[in-house]
C-alpha cells in the first residue's frame, strides 16, 4: 500500500531528478504514484533514495534516463558504499550495538537496520523506550569496559603440569 510518505518521497526524488537534468519530464500525480509504488516495495528510506539520485547522476553517462528501479539500484549501491566507507571504530560500535539489541530481544534484521542507521548518522527506524534506551546505554558501557580491561596472560604451569611429569613422579604407571 502506498502511503503519503511514499508519495512525498517519490515527489522529492522526481524533483531531484529534474534539478539534475533540465530535460527530465515533469510528470504529474500518476508519475508520482507509479514511482511511489516502486519505492514502497523497495523498502528503502528517503535518505537512501535521494542518495541514489545523486549517485545515479554522478555515475551514469550522458543520456541517462532514470526509472524508479534504477534509482532503487543506485540507492542500494550508495547505501552499501557508505557502510563500506565507515571507519573501523564506527564499524566496531555498529557491530556492538547490533549484538546488544539482539541480546535485548530485538530480531536480527531490526537490530541490523537500527545499528546501521545510527552508524551512518541517521535517525533510527525504531524508537526505543526510555527503559530500553537506558538498558542499551548500560550494556554498551559494559561492553566498552570489558574492552578496556587489560588482558592477563595465564601461566598454565602454575595450575597444570604436563602428563609426562605427573607420570614420572608417580613411578610411570597407574
């Protein structure tokens, strides 16, 4: 089902296409509805679709004629490019947030989307309650504290000895 948000997204994408291409046709309400239907089925955010327009016009050669599916494809590529370009620290925090959310009972796809959106500097698609947010922050702080704990090397000789030594002390047989 096409929502008002889908229509607004389609109108914004079409406007951005027209801003990039002076020969882009100015479609009416039927064009907006057709593009909104494709965007609704794609399940991508408005930010991603607008980034897809920018990527499409940046990457495509002269004579590019965008269709909604090509914008969706470019939006997916731009999304994965931005994930790939995350710093190692941001990626690590994103992964930790993902694990914490799953530990809190969120389904993996929901946790992944939430953590990725936050890592990319976007508004999360799921609002946490105050209690959930407090629990999330505490769990993230606990994970950070664990990471800061120095690694202690274990001296295995202090509590275990090789079997050959034990057998030698016992006279070699049991």
